[in-house]
C-alpha cells in the first residue's frame, strides 16, 4: 500500500503509557512525513498538552493510567466534545468489539479504532489517519470480520446482497473505492454502482449535512447480530 498524500504534513499528538510504542510511533510517523506535535503517557498530560497544541488527529491507547480500563475511550469522547473536527484514533491491544461500538455509537465521523498490531504497517496507519482527518470512520478489519461471522437477526442489512455486504464491510474498514474495487476484482464503475445501491437500500439520501459512507458504516456495525 502506498502512503496516502494529504497535501500537507498531518499534525499528530500521541498518548500511550508505553514509551516504546509512544516513541516508535513518533519516529515512524515523522519518517512518513507527519508532524508529531507532542506525546503523553497519560490522559491528564494529553489534555494539558492539547491546551496549546491543535493537531489534525490524536492517537490514544484505550487503556492508560491510573486504572488501565477505558481512560483512552473517555479521553476520546472528551476530545470530541471539545473539538468535533479533530480526528481521534483509538488503539487497543486486544479485540474488544464492544469498545469499538461504544466509541462510534453517537457520532462516528473523524473516529477510528485499530488493534495495536496494525501500527507496524506505517502505510496502513497513515492512510487510516488521513481518512479519519477527512471525516471517515475506520474500524479494524478483525472487528469487522468478527461482526460478520455472528448470526444475524433481521436488520436493515437484510435487503443487501452478499456482494453488497462484502462491499459495505470493506467500507467499514475505511478502504477507498479504488482499494475495494481492486480487492474484489471489479471495475470502479461496478463498485460505484454497488455503493449507490447500498446507500439507497439503507435510505441514506444525499445531504450536505451527512457523510453517507460513515452513516452506512454505523448502520452496519449497529445492526442486530
């Protein structure tokens, strides 16, 4: 995967209690052309540093001092209430789909949830950050796959064909139309037709106030399973 070019250096703040992960992420992102404005080892320090730094996105570990439960998740919601335009990427060591759902349940725009094992792929990480900054919702592919494998009760997704569900799952991972078309070996025109059908079947009509792809992802993740 090529590293996405947003046209300017993305400004990033990193919060993780592990010095190795914190410094490693800072180095990788700097080498990829991002500007790491600040780092923090706990959420209190993170909030203090954000008083003077206005980043494009914040990367925060989901479990941080002092209780190592959901401090990062709480910080993410606080950040969104302070500045809804800031992208927030939450990292988790383990597969915890309920945390992902809690993160994006209210307003999924500018939010992402990835497993920490993904951060070693800098191209994937930068691409996820770019999409989050642009207003998309990015969910780790492992979580998407887990949700797909659960038995489904009747939901708004029942009208979608298996192929459309496959396309929607890849959209939920934050992939672009070009990437989805390549993965599914179809032409961009055919893929665009599938996306139009998905949005139509989910009653997501064109609106200047809504990001329809993000709303489609939210419908997908919130569907009864």
